[in-house]
């Protein structure tokens, strides 16, 4: 497996972990409790700064290379579908971020149930996207691309590292990082 594929798989594991945290906050909201809005905002800000801005563009480079090899096949159809989602997911993240800001500031006119439904829909769409990549597309791409393709993809440097799970943690996410670390401890 290439370094790029390992990195994408790792990113997906991290995203699933954050989606679990977000899901826990949604359960609190459904129970009538006040969720930790700042934690939700941290997760959405992370989604804007890393998956939407760095992870998805890396996947797009992979998809472009796969399309060169695949032609117009079932692989191409799946790639086009996922690329379209790469366009809509950031918009959904920004819209949810605004909604959460409005709720936290008592400016939203939605019920708790409607807010939790919007967050749950976001989680569901993110998970479906990851599952499609992991189970349907990535295995096909791994078999489709030649070693020189992987070398070319790997040669594109990544200048921004993951601000939560990467080697250099961002101060902006210090609280979220601390909470995630404490959840791992027995």
C-alpha cells in the first residue's frame, strides 16, 4: 500500500472518531441536555480546515490519476459521484457551522429536534462518503494504478499537516486534542 493510501485511510479513521464525538453531542441534544457547542464548533472548524481543504483535494489528485487509467467505466462513475460530494460536503460543513453558531447565540429558530436532525444528516452523509471510498473505490484504485502513478502522486508535497492528529498540534484545537487524548486513556 502506498504512503498516500495509508494517509487517506488514517484520515478516514480520524474523521470517524470525530464523527463519533459529534454523534455523542447529538445524543445529548436529543435527550434534552445542552451539548458542548464549543466542542461541536471545534469539530466543524477542523472539518473546514483539514478534510475540506487538504484531505479532499489530495483525494481529487488520486481520482484524476485513476480516471486516466480507468477511462469511462464503473470506476469513473464512482469517482464522478465522490468528486461531486467533495464539492457539496464543504458547503454542508459551512452551513452547519453557521447553524450551530446561531443556536449557541440563541439566534436560531429551529427546534432542538430539527438541529439534531441536521447534525445527524451531516454525520450520515460524511460516513456514507467515507464508506464508499474505503469499500468501493480505494480497492479498485489500488489495483488500477501502476507504481509510477503512485510515485507521481506521492511526489506532490503536503504543506499543511493535520491540525488535530498531525505531528504539530494547533493551539486552536488544544481543548479538542486534550479531550480526545483523555478518551483514549483507560
